[in-house]
C-alpha cells in the first residue's frame, strides 16, 4: 500500500512527537538518577535527587502522558482522523 503525502506527514509528526517525549522520559528516568549525587541542591526544602526520585519524576510522567494525548488529539483533528464523539 502506497502512503500519500498527507499520510507521510501525519506519520512524521507522530514519530517526532513520540521521539521528543521519549527523550524527555529518558532524561528524567536515567540521566537525573545517574547524576543524582551531583545534583545536590535543595528543592522545596528537600534534596533535589530525593525529590525527583519521590515525586518529581512521577509528575513529569503524568505531564508527558497528558501532553501526548492532547497533542495527538490535535494532530488527529488536523489530519481528519479523529474519532467521532459518542453521545
């Protein structure tokens, strides 16, 4: 099946969004954890590494999921592939 230019553009934007959000996830999960000892400053009264391990990374994960859903809905509507609302 040959993809049209519109399909290729949609797929390209979807992959770009996914790659950026996965890069953010990787940084939050592995890079911050790896450099936790070097990130020794207080953040809301707690050491930054402890805060990121206990709360910060979870908040960022939720923001990633929210942003992905919002962006994909907008992208789906832009390209006319959005699901119909049921009432």
